[in-house]
C-alpha cells in the first residue's frame, strides 16, 4: 500500500519558495528581489550601504555582451556605447567578453583606454569634437573617427597635418529614417543634428580626396534608440548598402558598415522586445544578401547590454495623503534617475519583497528634488508602504546621467558577481559633497 502522503497546497507553496532566482535582477520563489541570485536587501545590509544605491549584476551584463559578440562572429565588432554606463567594473567586464567601445567625447575615450580597451577596437562618434579631442583620437590610433559633417572632415584633415599623422575615418550618414520612439532619442531623421545628409555625401568624398592623410574605412548610421522592431534597423542597413556600393565605386575601399545600436528593452510596460542578437543576425543576413559578405560589421549597443541588469534601491521617506491623493516620497530623485523627467520614461517601481497578502493601492511616487518633474508616476504598492523600493532597469542612463542638483551627492554603486559584492564605488556624504564643492571653488 502506498504510504506517500497526499500533496497539499502548502507543499506546492514550499516548492515554489525554493525556486532560485536566475542571474540578473530577478525574484526568487519567495518574491524576494535578487541580484545575481542574492537578495538585494541582504547585499546592501551586509555591506552597510545605505540608500539610494545602484546595484548591478556583472555576470548578467557579461552574458549580454557575449551574446552580441557571438552573434557578430569573427568579422564584426561590438563597440559598447560607453555613454550608457561608464562604471569601470562594468566596462572592464564588457571588454573581457570581447567587445570594443563606442565613445562620444574625449573623456569617454580616456575612460575606455584607462579600463584597458584596445585602441584598435574604439570608434569615436559625436557632432562637435574639439581639436584636443581629435588630437587624442588621432594620436592614440583608434579604429576610426566617425565624421558627422563635411566641415568636420576638413577639421580632421587640419589636425592630421598639424600632428604629422594619418587617421582612419568613417562617415556617419543621416539615413533619413523615422522611428517610433521618443523624439529625444530619434537620431536618424532629417531634422536631427547627427550625421551627414545623403545629398552631401558627394561633398564629403571630395573633401576626403583632397586630404591624403585621411583613409575612408567605413560608413555608419544610427536611426534611434529603443527599437522594438527590426524594420527601421534593416532600412538603415539597406541605405548603408546602397551608399557603400556607390562609395566603393568612386575609388574608395570600405572595410565595414556600422548600423549603430538602439536595440530596445522591455521596461516592464512596453511590448516584448526582440532579442538583441536577432537584430545582428538580420543585419548580417542583409549585408550578405546585398553582396557585402566579406565586409566587416560594427554595432554600437549600450542599453541592450546593461539596462536590465541594474536596480536603484531607494528608501521611503514618508507617505503623504490629501483627500483621494496619495504620494509616496522616496530618497531617490531625478538627480539619480533623470529618464522619467527627461523622456517621460516609466520604470517599474516595486517593493524589495512582494507580499501578496498585503493590500495594494495606487501611489504617486516622487523624489526629494525641488522640481515638479521629479515625479516617477503612479504605481500599485502596498499600504502601508514598504521601507524600501526598487526602481528597475536603471543599468543604462542612470548613474551616467546623474547629477548633484540640490547638492545631493551621487549615490553609491555596488557591483555583484559570483553571488557576492566584488566592487563598490562609494558615494559622498552630504558634508563631503559640500566640502568638495567648496574646495573646487577656491582660487
């Protein structure tokens, strides 16, 4: 006779609670928010780190970078857009997975080199590079400078003459492709400041012909960010292919085409995104179909590698109730995460532990900064509210766009790998921030 006791709902609940969380920012079977499988609250408590604090999973970031490197194959370069998050532990991990770096300033170039990036795997974009920034790029011998205007080509040629150097160049083309994204992150339309208009390509080639120290090696373009479909991306690839054939037929010999990045992620409210490697596979297939099988391909992802693998932990300062209105006031603000104020972006805001037994209500979550735009929006959260909340998907354009507005210090960053904290970039205390400001102002 079978003596096994019957399964109960409690048994099922126990089994679910034992399910471990995957890598990245996730929840385990108990509803606990984890980073690299470890409870976020435990990581911060054990390290005696207060809030607000950025927490990142380096292993998940490394996996995301490696997936794109593998998708490109040997004849490609995944140039991580360091503007998304330039924290050295993150940059070093991405470099270790075989990536290069896409920079848009002399400071970013110095940071990339300081983190160990090979100059041969660095591309430099940007519409207004200063002479000293161009000199640094030329002197360093990076893979290529992406020129964004005919006038810039003339300036680069002048700097090579002054330095007695030669340099490899790519032309960033404005593809005139409209995308369904926020206006502030659409970069490939006619009114955007970025890139050389297609009708100006002939003038750009003429400028190159008169500058023997400049070698044209590539064409690049970028249609925008948060792409949720390959359609605009492939339209950009098609334009680059058309222009590439014209350029090669004009006496030049291109080494690569670069359709940029912009692969979207799900911030929890958008449609499910296409996996970033699928953009790469589709683009490579189009290049091959158009006769560019031997040509290299460069991509410039940022958000797709880091965004989902960071979380901003914030303490609840207090609730505020007035009639039907409910605010939840937290210690993280637009100085820590400006995307909601700048782009009207919406990030998930959640308790560190989800308890289904608690009653939830709609709260308007706002930060401490003295601006009406320091408002994250309305969220369903427990009442009474938790002591701390997590703002999800801040691995990109969180810390990198942070400021000390209202003399609020930049928050601490915590880097996790192998189930443990492996690095911390401490934030300043308010007094340390004031002392630094006073010291900077001394004559």
